[in-house]
């Protein structure tokens, strides 16, 4: 009888089965097999009055999978649960054990953080019991999200026709709406800077007014700026020359949030795309000698690196670049980090980006290169810059000029392609030397409002505030867009960066939540709840107490909102229904805005809104990979852009703007329910 091993991912199962040999059969659960039921009081699947007891049901699309797993488990000599090494993975193992009648008191849980032969075999030498503290933490989160998601969504749907609300997504929406209000309320203030241009020894260099009478220069009017320019017609005197060597330290290896931020800014990946590509790199890539995971587990908030990797990296750095490139390992401590896993790093340094490039897609190569370079660079010596700071004075006005020259590239030898470093040279200047400015110019400026959130900035803010966890950032961003609460658009004409703009419905939703649920839907409360979940995972807090404390606070707020929140009536079109004579109104459905009778459901009249002239397709110059015709940029009926073959309908090839081919999945009843409740 073979040993049965159950993992989450089908692609991972093939890789691991090769490592374990003939005595093991490795199969996939394809993620969660069951979830909270949608029954009982308020359809929560949670018996609130009986210590928040949950009722679980097998997901509709997993019934056949569970049936197959049960059959295999009965025949197996031993069943091992090797789901992902996080709370979700622990919960999946527990659900599997419950459904497949696997003993909870046996050592059948396998945990590894990289899909390599050595790591997997080592993990099987040390099986453990399912960690019920981790399971309780995940279950508590799920119950909280179900209660908040169902009850808030039902309220908002009935009162203001918003699609959903959630414990974490609503806080993210609040951040975006609050930032937009800051921007709208912002009043620009005028200020002026003074720039001088000098030429010495055949070199021109700029200097900027920094101080007036030894105080920070602040000019608010054109008259003040003009007075400075007129006063600086005499030669300047070099009053200070400071030379020093400055170190530029490498950054620690990636955690989930920093990887998502850098992938956004450096290789233009969305958070969702980053995690999807990273998942493939973690699960295994078919290389010359078989499939192997190229990176460690990509959901982590710790910058810790294993001693094995540190030693291997130090040897690699010394051999490839020399002893002077060796750095000192510094682990960045973060009190909010769970520290359950290592940082994201390559599993084998010999698999350099260039060596494995032939086996990777373009996107996989870009992300792997980013991860590999960052991990290796984090253990290298600092870069060193020769810097020169010069002060040129004219009466009471001090102008600053700064030079910078790379003296030793250090970690930039590996990571330099992802970091900007530009030499700025100054001529040799001596203290007391006289310099005549070629020109002195006043420049008008206005203060800028705070920046809107890009994906990278929003993830950074969520991380810094302790909202959500590494595995949730991508889902949060997806959800608030899918609900129509925000749009992601270019910041300005010609800008490459996309930023979040709240929609009218998103703003209304955030305002109503602020008005009636400010005690719960706020940064501090959400961060504190994450801390409580961490404490439950560590066995330091009782999950029932957390749920009871939350429920006592939440339910009175819900009751008050039902009583006092005004109901938003549908906007009238100004026309009458041709079937019953009632007012026609605008409504929003699954496929966007449409016209409906206000007398619904007695009268079911509907009509489409006359659309503006259809947007003409744009030429891209890219060729269709299936037929060779040109790909055109088109706008779908839902308002998003995609690339479609110009030979349509003969060729139906399409892909996203980012170059990914969409994967269509059947919308199960369960998925529809989740979409409607915001879970």
C-alpha cells in the first residue's frame, strides 16, 4: 500500500512525487475543500449563541475531489498532509483530516518552505501534529470576516445599493477616499527657489540657495526672490568644502509586501500578477534535470535568512566577485512580523537568472531575476561613494553644490540594474576661492498635494499600519476594484504610474461606514485585530473571547445603522415607464448601469442606456501569436481594455494589456455568493 501525500497545488504534486519515489502517491486538494455553510440565523454558518460554533460544508466544486481523496485515503498505509506552510495551509490540513478521518493525534503534518528535493525529504523526516492554534487563528479570522461581510454587505445593499463591505477591504477603501479628500481640500502655496550656474576648470555645475543668514531659505513671493537675485551679482566665495566617503547599505531580502512594491515600480507587475508568477516559481519549474522550485515560500513578513543559505551565498559571492564584496548579514527586526518563514530567496544559487532563463517565461524570468539579485545583494558589502559638499556664499546667502562619485560598487555589482546611481562631478574647489556665477535664476513653484495611492504605495501603507497580512494584499486590491469602489488609472497625461481614484459609490460607502462604524472600520482597530489573531496563533489568547468582544461592539452598531442610515433612492431618468406609467430609474446590475421601472418587482420593464459612440480600436504593432495578424487595443463593454486579434471573428485570440491570456473559470453558486457578500 502506498503512502498518500496531499498538497494544495496540482503542479506541486508532480514535482514532489518525483522526489519521494515509488512508495508515495502525491495528490492535490486544489486549495480549500470546505467552507462555512450559508445557513442558520442570517445565513452565517456560525451559531453565535452557541459559542460561535461554525458549520462547515464541502465546496460544491470540491465534492468530486473529496470523494476521490477519501477513496485513496482508505487504501493508503499512511496519509501525510503537506499543504502550504501558513495558517491557511494549516486550516486546509485540518479540514482534510476532518473529512478523511485522519487521526489528529498522529504526526502526519509535513511542512517545507521550498520545493526542492533536500527540503522535501528533510521535512518528511520530521512530521508533526496539526497545529490547532494556527487552525483556531484562521477559523477566527474566517468567522469575523463572515459576520462582518454578510451583515455589513446586507445593510449597505439595502440602504445605499453598495455591493459589499469587509473587515480589511473597507479600511483600504477608507485610506483611498481619505487621501482623495485631502487632495481635493489642498490649497497650493507659492514658493521660490534660486539656482546659480558656475563654471570652473572647464566644468559647469549648479548650486541652489540653501540658507539666508544661516537659516533655512524660504522665499514665498516673486519680490523676495528678485531681491536675492539682485544681491548675488558679485563674485561668490567658497566658504566650505567637505569631502567624505558615504556608505550605501544593501536592502534586506524580499518579504511579500516589498516584493509586490518593487515588482510594481521596477517591472510593472500588479500585486496579483506578482503573486501568480511567484507561485509558479515556488511550486516548481521543469529544468534540465527535472522540476524544481526556484524560490522559497512567497508569503512571508520576515527578512530572516537560513544559515545554510547565508553560508552558500557567502561562498558564491567570494568566488564570483572577491572577498572584498562580502557583507555582514543583518536581519531587520519587525515587531509586527509573524516570522513564520524565511525571506523570499532562491533555493539554489547555482540557478542564476541567466542559467535558468531558457526554462522560464518572460514574466517568470523578470521576477526571478529581481528575487535572486535582491537576496544575494543583501549579503554583500555596502557600495561606497566619494561625496563633496560645497558652500558658495554671497553676502548673507549660502548656495549648496553636491558632488557624488561611486568609489566601490559593492552590492550594486549584483543589484545595480534595479537601483539608480548617477555620478555628479564637481571641479576641485578650495576654501576661500572666488567664483563668478554665469547666471542666477529665480524659479517659481507651488506646493503639491499628497500623492494618490499606487498599488505599491497602498501595500506599503497597509503593511506599515499592520492591516492585513502578506497573503491578503493582492486580494484586498482586487476586491475594491471588482466592487466598483475604486479605479486604477494613470496619475496624469504621460505618466506611467497608475493610481487609485475612488468612485462615487466608493466614496459614499466609505462615508457611511465612517458615520456608523468608525469604532470598527478604522486603521487602529483593524491592526489590533491582526495582533489578536497573531496571539491566538501563538496560543496566547482565547479565540472565543476575541469573537465575543467583537460581537458585543459590532451588533449595536448594525442595529443603529438600520434605524438611522438614510436609504438612497434610485436616480430618476425623467421619463415614465411605457408599460405601467411609473417613473423610470437608473439601476446598477451585474453588467453595469441600466434603466428600470421604479415599480419593480411589480413591473419588470428594463432598457439599455444609449451608449456614446464606440471607442475605436488602437493599433499596437504587436502580432497575434496564433495567426500573425495585428493585435488591437480594444475597450470591453465593462470599461476595461484588452488586446484582441484584428482578424476577429476568424481568430478569437485575446490577452490582457500586461500580456497575459485570461483564464476563464466557471462561476459556481458558492463563488456568486462570495461575490455578493464581499468575503
